C-alpha cells in the first residue's frame, strides 16, 4: 500500500521451544533453517521461552542491532502473548503492528503430536505465512479515544450492587439498571446463608442503603437496556425504564451482572410434578419463613430427602444437557440440612449425592451436617435414583454405591431436588449487547484464566453469576475484578483502540453506497475528494470486521492488517512447501 | 507451478479461514486438548468471517489448496448479528466465481465453529479431508493450476 516502505524489508524471526511444548513435536531448528533462507529474513533464531524477559531482551537487541522493520514470534496462540510482544516491539522502537504472531503451539505442535515431519512442515508454512504478513505490514498507530467517567451496571443483585458501590467510591458516576421491580436479586430473598449464616436479605438491605445514599449512583428498577451504540470509552446506552419511557446515557463502560435462574426440572424428572416434591429454592423459602416444615396436606414433615445434582452435570440422557457443575448447590444443601436440624429437632434427613463438592472451607459444613444427623448416600449416574408415589406417599429407590450397589427404598415426606443454576433468559439484552455466549449459555470471558471478566466487546465486562455458577463470595470477587478493569479503563481518561479498521482506496471507489448499507455501525461516510464522491471510513466507529468489503464491486476496501496483499501473500507462503 | 492437488504427503491441503475471537479459540482448544485432525490443515485468522473475500478463496484453490473451509462466527459474532447470512453470501459468491472458472464448488465448505467447538472443528476437518481425497485431483486448479 504505502511506498515509503524501504525495500527490501528486514524481518527477524524468533521460534520458541516453549520448554518442550513445541520442540518435542516440531523440529524447531529445521523450521529456523527453512525460514532463515527467505530473502527478507535477516535474522532467525530459536529460543527456549520467547515470553521470558531474557528472550524479549534478545529480541529488542536484534531489532536495534539488525535494524529490523518487522518481527515474527512463532510460539503460542496470540490470545496469550500478543500484547506482551507488541509492548516488546514498542520498547525497541519498532512499530508494534509490524510484529506478527505465528501460532505453532495450539495450532500445530499440540494438535499434531507424534507426527514430527508433518508438524515441522506445517510449522514452517505457518512461520513463512507470518513472515509474508510482516513483509506487507505497515506501521499503524492506535486511535486515542477519550473515555467518559461513567459506568452502567446491569443487574442489582449482590454482584451489581457491590460493583456499583466500588465504582462510585472511586469517583465514577454509576447508573444501575435492574430489570425486576425489586432490586437485590436472589440474595435479597434469602434468610441465613453460608458461609457465616448472615442473612442474605440483611446483607442486600445494607448494600441498598449505601447505594441510595451514594451521590454518584442512580438506580432504575423495572429497567432494561434496549440499545447500545458507540464504542469502548464512549457508549450510548438506551434504557427502557419502569413507566415505558426511555433514558439515554453516555457511559464509558458497561458491567453485566444479570445473574442466573434456578433450573426448572421437567415434569417427571426425579418425581417433579408430584406433591411434596420441591426444588431447593422452594425449600429454602420454607426454612426462611420459619413456620415449620409441612407437607402439601398440612401434616408435619418427619423425613426429608435431598436429591443432589438435578439440572447439573447432565449427560446425553437429556437433549441439551447442562454439563457443568453448579458449584453452590452441594454446600447450599448441606447448609439447608444444618438449618433444618436446628429448626426441626428429630427430623430425619437423607442426602442423596453424586459427588460431594463442598470445596475449600465449605467442607466444614458437610461435616457439620453429618454431625447434625443427616445421612449421606452416594448414587451412581449410571443408575440414578427413581422417585415413585402411591397412596402411602413418596419413595425414593436408590442404589448406594458405598453399600456395594444394594438397593434401598427410602420413604420420604418431602423430596428436595437440589437444582442447579442456569443462565437467565435475556433476549433483549443479548440483542442490544451482541455478546457471545459460552457453550453453557452463560456470558463468556475472553480468557478463563488470564482475562476472566473481559468480553470480546471492548469496554463490556461480566460479573457474578451472569458468567457461570458462583457463590455470593465468588460473585462479589468477580464483580470487584470487573470493577478494577472498568476503573482502570475509565480513570485513565483515554483508551487506545486497535488500528485494524477498514480503509477505502479512493481511486478505486466509485461511490455506490453499498458499503454504507452493509455497515451496522454507521462507520462509513460519503465525502468528496477532488470533485469525486467516495466512501470514507470513520475510524473511531469502525470495528474492523470487514463486512463492508463483500458488496464492493471495485474491491476498494481492505481491513488494515488483513489487506489483500497480506492475505494473498500468506496464502502463497503457506503453499511454498508444495512448490519446492 | 504448484504440486498437483491430492499428492501432498499428508493428503489434501486445507486452508481454514478462522476468526480471532470465535473460531480461532475453538481451533486452539482442539490443539490444547490434543484432538486429532490432519496436519495438512492450516489456518489464517481474521476479525470476522463475513470479511473473507471470495477472491482469496479462489486464489487459494487455484494456487494449490485442495479445499477451503470457513470456520464461521455463526451466531456468536460480536460484530454482526447477521454474520451467518453474510458469510453465506461470501460462500455463494466464491462458488459462483469458482464454477465460472472451471473449479469445483465442493472444495469450499463453511460451518460455524464456536470458541469452544474444538471437537466439532476436528471432526469437520477429518470429514472434509476425507471428502477432498475422493475428488478428482485436477478439478480445483482449473486452467490456472
Ligand atoms: C437456593 C439457593 C441458595 C443459595 N444459598 C447461598 C448461600 O447460602 N451462600 C452463597 O454464597 N450463595 C448462595 N446461593 C448463590 C447466590 O444466590 C448467588 O451467588 C448470588 O445471588 C449471585 O448474585 P448475582 O448478582 O450474580 O445474581 P442475581 O442474584 O441473579 O442478580 C442478578 C440481577 O440482575 C437482574 N437482571 C437480570 N437480567 C437483567 C437485565 N437484562 N437487565 C437488568 N437487570 C437484569 C435480575 O433481576 C437480578 O436482580 C444460593 C443460590 C440459590 C439458588
């Protein structure tokens, strides 16, 4: 594209062993030799760990000493160290967008173990393609956007409320939109909660009092986000509020803390639909009401049976299984057992569990429930318990794993299905945010370990159980993590956007307007250049998807970093091996 | 100019267009989980599958790839809610161009691959690889091969 680029280019290539993660399956030295011979590669080296300080030091030195104008790091997926190496290039004075990552670990060595020649050939092709992309790279500059010191928090459960307070305490202006008429989410409906038996309702009341008192927080109930436009640091958000009016806000970031729903068993699932079969949330309400435990016909409950893992860790037996563990339920059921024993001395309790996941300190509650007289039996998912009901009442038949599969018949007055967490139905929100969901239907983070509260939508963060099952403590921890990412973004005052936006070749463009129609972000405008009407991209609005390129009959649109020259160059480079 | 399709050591060569945020993590996961798919599969990652240019597909097939697979964003696309339709149009246009130039439209496939769809990706690759191995070798290259 630009002709100020001095030719030939001077590219450096660094190929990582990743301990042995790459070099055990790919002959990295052979890859090095193959690419060292490329015309524009002036240095090619292997390194034990490319991400180590020492290796980065070596790269920065090579950039200056060899006067590199492009660098390829062949190591892991760009999801891990793209920013590490961009920063490295920047430190060495090389434009960071002239660095290209070649993924030879996740997409090569790990995928093709035990096939060293083929994996080595593939790694060579991948590195050559990266070199081709680097050769056609241009120096690009990030775009600086001023951020608005305001945040929108969606959902006023513990996660949302805690996030709003923390953000407001840092001086940011916060709006909370809660869809329900009453704020507080699940916790507001709870009496005693584990771990410390504090009342959920009281805890939420305290949070709400502080929210109402805070001069920087506005709380809307009966409110939903219906539209979002703009980009990170400067969003326009439209809320539909209780009376049907709309409220338009200008915010720098959005925290999604919209929580979970309880799993609804299908009729017949472990006796669901029969009298005296309830879910854990229903049972908890009975306990919290403190009016004693009664059957549907009013008789007192003398035996209660808890059946664990309903709606969690499902297998092929259901159509769209929830494969995940809901985390909170083993502990919540043990805790309910402890509270039950206190409230109804003499109550018989049987807990039918699959695996006991009272992890960490919650293990103490499992022990306490046993001491309180609860009996625990373990069932096998191959032969799950069967619930039946006749004139005499409910019975649960279960094969106890620990008793060598002996079948037990347990008559019970009340059966509690320990139901898991499922994502909330949120069609309007999903449509407004356009956020991808994970395989389990909850909101998905960019990286489960390294970037746990960020989403693919820059400036939109996730907190609490909206992301997946969590206890209150875990919800608050993730909410405060979202707060720190939000505040780091907004308090800095600006954000640098990736420069990978579309670009119009004004000579080729004949302004037909089709690109404008193809862009939902209104990132294209019509301008006159030397008396000719052409399309021009508005970089701050462009997301760089490239969706505008297809309708362009003149092939006048490229996305920076993914230009025709770069992609075609990569394709040719990937094929080089075959042409030998 | 290029080796005749189908004779490469590890069988048909497949070029996958993936997307940085959706299908590429899915493909990464296939590797992290050591799922098997042919080593003759290589990937170019882009921001969004509706940004794949039909001309790139034609170029890849005419230069020596035996198949092109678009690992599409599907409904998970963060950029475009109608990404599936748009990517569908990319495929249509590329197939039209291919047919016009004497290529075989069966050498282009598209399927949505989500960010955790590792298994489905690996199985798509195995199947596409097997299907390509059965096609007549010369059909992709046309007169340009
Ligand atoms: C029966 C039961 C017992 C439990 N017991 C315990 C316990 O003892 N200890 C413990 O630590 N944890 C317990 N938990 C888990 C606990 O309930 C959760 O960890 C916690 O409530 C999660 O808070 P949250 O803010 O993420 O979600 P939620 O409480 O679900 O709050 C989300 C809020 O977002 C709102 N919302 C949804 N969609 C939108 C939208 N589109 N726009 C605006 N607002 C929206 C909802 O109305 C809701 O108010 C229990 C759970 C259950 C089901």
